């Protein structure tokens, strides 16, 4: 980790872009990927349009994933847990390889997500 560097990401200079895992969200990169040379990534995810069906069950090939609700709410399904509604201030750690699905969310939904590594694969699950 000696190659990690200081990172500062100012909100007033930030942009949300529609480049990310889900087309109905926009993403604000917090600069962690660059500061850690891809060891970690952090971004704010914001709802851009509502969905009319669940996002599909899937897994990610990563070592760490957590979601913290900043605004609104989101309904997820997790294997061995069932449905969980995350509201403002709630946090979930999604263990590596857990099958999960985003089922619904509010129009004002905003989530902080931190992952490791920054670049990871996603695979559909039946």
C-alpha cells in the first residue's frame, strides 16, 4: 500500500455520469480508484429513472463490497437473507460471491458504495 497516494475529491467539482453497472443510475467517482491504484473504488450512486422489474440476480467477483444509504431507500434481495429494505443511514456488507438483486428503489435514492478491487466482474445467477 506504499504506492497509495493522497486523494481529495471536491463535491462542487464533481460530476455524475451515466457510465456504470446500471443504466438507470448515475455515478459520481470519489477518486479512490486513482489514489489506491485500483485496489479500491468508491462512488455515489444516484437514481436517474425508476425500474419496472427487478435488476436480475447476480454475483460480483470482488473481495469487498459495502453499500451505505445516503438518501431515499432501496430494496435488495440476498441469498440466505431474503428481502432487505435499506433506508437512510443503513449499511450492508455484501460478502464476496453473495447472490443478490436490486428489486426497487425510491426516485431520490442515493447510495455510497465501496468495493475492492476497483475493477471486478459481474455474473448473472439463476
